[in-house]
């Protein structure tokens, strides 16, 4: 086999899969996203069985397998549960490194929302930090209508 | 020795071209809830979840993990299978083996697809090898057109013969509240519909759909307690061969169907399938398959498929009705399609098929098609296997 | 459970970029190695399960490419999309169902052919998470931080895993990144997403693995020392990262408990002789040793620090080098099964932990941040 490769050049074929997608959000996520876009409000959905307020909202509770019922508005402020400071970025990230990803428990929510932190010095980020949503000026009905979270009072 | 396995509940969504009201997880949830309701079980009764779709149609990786919210797999064993168009049938076969193994007592098997979310042809073309074939492959339609051409050339069948298949299935679909396309069509409608790839016309082809199907497989230890007349899995057989489309040489005959059906009939001790099988849900992605593959399955000799169609043998009321649900040309959420075939046969055996019911079904066969000219088959029966 | 054994194992050498072969050819190599190991021909394989991932392969229905090279012709075959441990599970059930006497299972990946952060970003929900640009590394960094903060696990303790496993990989002829490194070198390596540094990450490797499972009556004819399947189970946790406490691994605990129960293992710390687990990141080895019951919650760091999981320790973990030594995605779990089987057979060469290995554990993960786990218990008898 070694001899074979002295005669033949290993060809590498460059290609890309480009498939356009249009994901339907469904009624539940559509309400959540349009509320971000139109009213800068964040909503969760309440499970009648376990009592959790699910943020982001789901049509059925993943834990109980029953339909969620009430819409519950949650605060745009909450607490950092865990985070990571990204040092080496990739082109698909919404912010340039260094920036932080965080799991944020908004006041009133039972589950964490994963988002990004900005306008904060890396050393100041810690578990328990209170943060507030900063909405984007150009909102389209997507999760990034919240541009990022920043420390409360800053 | 393994356990005997039966289907004790089925559920499906009302299949449509686009379901804008739900996202993928919610679609899955609908079918899962319906199957549980059908079996009068709760999600807590289920020991595991098996799920499948074709990745590039929705662009989501690790779907077994992603779908937990909708599938009910939270803190349960959850696993994903995907084999192109045969996915649904592959899932059913997996449901059988996993329960027969004794590892699960009640298993929820889900097939789903939200084809409206992507460019179906673009996505499916990525199945071709990027170096050898992808630059020339143009989706599924042209491949099927090659088969139709080869068959026409060899046996003299005509587009009119193929159209008779579409007419049958669209008529049958009128009895199926879950079917997507529920309007009768005529031979002329088919022959006048827009040409896609010679000789295929629009009404020869299946649509693409948003839909999901869920089936609950149960072990003999509990099946009859859950459902007094379940549909027992009698035998399975499949063939997935060929790496590239260019490997297929003879196109007027579906080799995987020939081999898989031979194995299935042998396992069932069936000599004359036309007489001994009561109903078939055939994964028939286009009309011509309804002529070619019934020959390859051994219902009649090569070239005689059209005769069976024109004699009404495969119509409701005929000797061996095919696709009482309307089949794939009426409804095609790809990852679910093969599983829907299985669910429909189960309904037939259980006597729960409503307006689609074929009288006195004791033995039914469901097939799957997809990938590189692959075939999967399952036989379900009323009588508990020995 | 009826007695089924692993009678043949085969792998390729796992490397950064295997330019000379495509992934089908990789699988073919692993299949032939496994057949040779079992001393049988492809004709004695009754059915085949290939483990694939359409995203990593850049092909939908990627199993099209690997069927023929796995001997699919004329046989009943199927596919699992997920880590190799899950594929092997399905392969096992196809024997236990009574349908087949032998199953050949393959798993492979050519990670070099893709852009990993795009591939793993696709695992995130398109509506609620994908636009955040998360990938496996950044998501696992969130988990690492949560886990380490909760229990006071230190970065140095994580670094010990890299030192141990990459060191172990030096004795593994198939490993990709066997190297002698120090804790200081790990600590000084470039920060990727804190607390993860370059040496905390497993490499992305090209490689394939194949195992042959056989029912007892067939196994006895094939292998002088089959590795018997004593227990296996798997379990998935909630999906959205914020839906669970990332410092916990209840899915792993459930899967492990079920597998131990099946195998009749009551005290894993004492009864398991060696474990091959999914160390995609250094912190994961610590967290999973807790979930597997090798130590109490939060004690993973102390476990590795006192040398308990070293090759010569009381419960060696990843003597093969684990994923830190070689990580062809999807194949990772199947390789763990193969390496565990080797320990039981006593032919693990320089990786052999001791002569008398009776029970071995193999573990695989699917999804992000260890959402779904599969645990295998293999035994010599």
C-alpha cells in the first residue's frame, strides 16, 4: 500500500451542504418570540402537574408529559446559575470572544435560560450575579431579540 | 428464545403539507399521546422510546436527545434509528427485536418528519457519495423515473397502467381521516398532470408531508392484558444493499424486494402470497412501484402487475387489497411513512380500521422503501405465533 | 438474560486525518480486523448493525456507504444513529430476540472531514438555542463550571485526568494522542472556554471500530475467551440545558443501576476491575465516575488525585487512554467496549491492568453535556 501512495496523489474534494431550513416555531414558541419582539416581555408556561414555570415555554411539560396551561410572565431579570468565559471564538457565535455564555434563572422561572453575557468584566462574572436582559433595537421574533444580559445596576 | 411481540396501540397525526401550528417536538408529542390513548396506557407505563426521522430534512443532530420534550423519553432509555425512506419500517423492526429480547416490556416507537421545513430534493441529494455521484444525482424522482423506464421498456407497461395505481390509492385515501390528499382523481387527471421526469407526472408521485406516527410494541407477558386482540408480529425481513446508485444494474426489478419477500414468505410458510395474505400496506412512493414491486413480491409473474390492477384484485373488495389507507401517494411524512404502513396493518388486524377496514384480516404485510433501493418488510397476524 | 458474548473486536489506528481512506474503507478495515480476531469469515455473520451519524458524515442516509463494507449483502441489517454503545445494544437485542446467532456492529467517524462546531451546533434546538452559536465545547464548559463550582473540583484535578489518560494512550497502538504531559502543561495550555483549556479537550479523530456479538452456542466455537455481556442499559435526561442541573447525571445513575442489577453487581467499587468511560473532556471522567458509583457525589477529583483510577490503581479508568487518547466520534463507545473486552481476555498488552480481570465496564454518551448514557458490564465468565 505504501508504494501505491508514492504514485497516486490523495485527492481531497471540498464541498459544502447548503440546505435552507424554515423551522416552524409552533404556537407556543411563536407567542414567546413575538412577545420578545413586540413587547420586550419574557413569558414562561406553567405545568399543572409539577408546578414548574418552563422558560423557554413548551406546549407540554417534558417532565410530566402533560399539556402546560397557564402563561406566566417572568421577569427580564434573574440570576446566573453557571457560565463560561469563551476565549477562543467561532464564527457562528453572536459576540466576539471574550464573552460569556450563561444559564440564567429569571425571577419567576423554574428552569434556566441559556444566553450570553456582555457589558461585564470577566472577573466580575460569578454564580449568583444578578443580570438583566438588554433587548436588541432590531427585533425579528427570535431568541436574539434579547441581545445579551448584563449585570443589574450597571 | 425470544418473547413474542404484539402491537397494542397506534397513533398518528392528521398529515398535512405544512403544520404551522406545531414545531417538530410538538408533532411528535401528538402522535405519542394518541398511541398511548389507543392502548389506554400512560407514559409512565412505557419502558423506552425508539425514534427516527431523516436528519437533513429538519437539520437537527442527535434527534433522540432533542426530541425528549415531545417523545416522553425523560429519564427513559431513548434511541434513534435512521435509514432514509425505510426509517419507519426500520423502527418497527427495531421495536420488535428490542421487546422480543426481553429488554423492554412496552416500547414506544415513533417515526416523524416535518418535510415542509426544508428543501426535500436538496436534502435527499446529500445521500449520494460526494465524490462519485452527488454532482449528478437530482433527488429521488429521477431515480424512480429510471426504474419506470426500464420496466416499461422490458414489459410493455404504459403510463396508463401506472395511473390506475394512483387512482386506486387516492380513492382509498378518501376513507382515511389521517391522509393528506383526500380527493379522488381520474386516469386522465394523472396523464394530464405536469411532467416531472419522463415518464413520471406529478400525480404519479407521493407528496411530502408533516406528520408523525407512534406504535406501542408489547411483550407477550403483558400484551393481551393491555389489548385483548393485539396484532402479533409474525416475521420480519429486510435488505439494504448497494453503496451507490450506480451499483444498481437491473432496474426493472427491485432486487431487495425480491430477496426480502422470499425470506418473509419462507418464514411464514407462504407459497402463494396472493391467496394467503389478506392485506398489504405497500411503501409505494410512486405509482409504477404499485405495478413493479407487487411482481417482485411474488403476487404475480413479472409483467403481470398491470393485469392485477385492472382486474381490481388490489382494490378494496378485491382479493388482496393494497393500501386501504391510501398509501404513500396520499401521505408521505418520510420518517413516519414506513411506520404508518405498520400501524395501518395493525389497525386492520385489530378490526379498528373504520372505513378502511378490509373484512376478516388474519395476516397483513407492511413494507418500507428508501435509501438505495432498499426494502423492509413486516408481517403481522391475528393469531398469536406458536 | 440469555448468554451472549463479544467474540471479535477490530479497530483502525485512530488519527487526526486519514487522507488515504474514505469512511467506508475505514469501516472495511475494522470489519476485517474483527473477523480475523474472531477467526471467522463474513459468511458467519447473521446480521449487521451499523452506527452512523448523518451530520458527521456529511451525507443523509450515511449508512448507505457502510452497508456493503460491513457485509450487508443478502442479510438483514439495520442502523442506529448515536454512540457505538447504543448501536451495540441494538445488535445485542437482535440476538436476544431469537432472530440471529451473530451480529456484527460497526461504528466510525471521519471528524477531520467536517467543521466540528457546525456539526455539534446542529444538536441545539433551532428555535430556542441554535442562534446562540453554542457547540459541544462551549456547552460542556457550562457543565464543567457548574460541576466544579458545586463540589470544589479543581482544574488541577481535571488536569490529572489528561495526564493519566494521554499517558495511558502511549501503550495503545491505535491511539491518536498518546503523550507524556504534566499538570503544568495542561494548566498552561490555551484557554478555550473557561474552565476548559486545550488539553482538557479530546481530539477529533478519524477511526472505526467493529465488534462481533455471538450467542453462546456460536460463541463457544469462535473465541477461546469470549467477553460475556452481563448487563446493559441506557437512559436519557432532559434536553434543554437549563432544564437540568448540569452538575448531576441522573440519566447515568439510572443506566448504571439498571446495568449493575442485570449483572448482579452490588458494590461496583469493589467488583468492577476496570472501566472504559466517555472522557470527551477531563471533567467528564470525574463526573461520570461519580454517576457510575465509583465514588460519592463530588468525590471524583479526590478519586483521581489519590491514584485510584490509574492503570495500577484499585479501579483503573481508561487504561486505553479513553477519548482523550483517541476520539472518533460515534465510534468512541464501541471502542470502549472493545478495550474492555480486551482487558477481560488478558490481551491488552501494555494497557493490561492486571492478569485477573473478571468484570469490565464500558460506557458511552450521546447528545450534549452527557444527556444520554449507555452502560455495559462485561464479564469473563
